[in-house]
């Protein structure tokens, strides 16, 4: 494993993810820097850098930075399982669909 790859042990599983320097290099490959990326995302450059160095958490920023460097959130921030979870709106929508299906099934059982 190279020295510049951030590696963590979690539940006896090695998680390899991009570190701060690798994210910056990927931005540079796309002719971007912290300031330009932060402005495009809609946050301060210091907040963006803090998220990339894991000193702050923001699923929104993590998702956007992953898109800017042409990767996935799970590849860039594999050490942050919360970032891979569906957002609250998606979870809620799924729960509403499940509840409607349950009600529909119950109404059909009552009608027969």
C-alpha cells in the first residue's frame, strides 16, 4: 500500500480512501483548486478543505467534491459510511411508499 493512501481499520476490514493531498491532486488534474471548487459547491474553501481532511463532516460537500474530481463518494470517502447512506428525503419517500403498500394490502384484505 502506498504511503499517500489513507488507510483505516474498521471492523477488521481495511478501508482505502483518498486523502487530502490526493483529492487536491485530482482537483488540479481538472484545472480546479480549493477556492474554485468551494465557490462552485457553495461553501467556503476552509470548510471544503476541512471536509477533505476529515476535520469536518458534510455529506453535501463530500458528494459535490466527488463529482468534481470524477469519482464516487464511496471511492473518495470510504471511511465515512454516513456519506454512502441515502439522504433523508429518499429514506422518507421509501417509507411512505412502503406504508401506502401496506395500507393498500390491508384494504384489499378487508374488502375480500
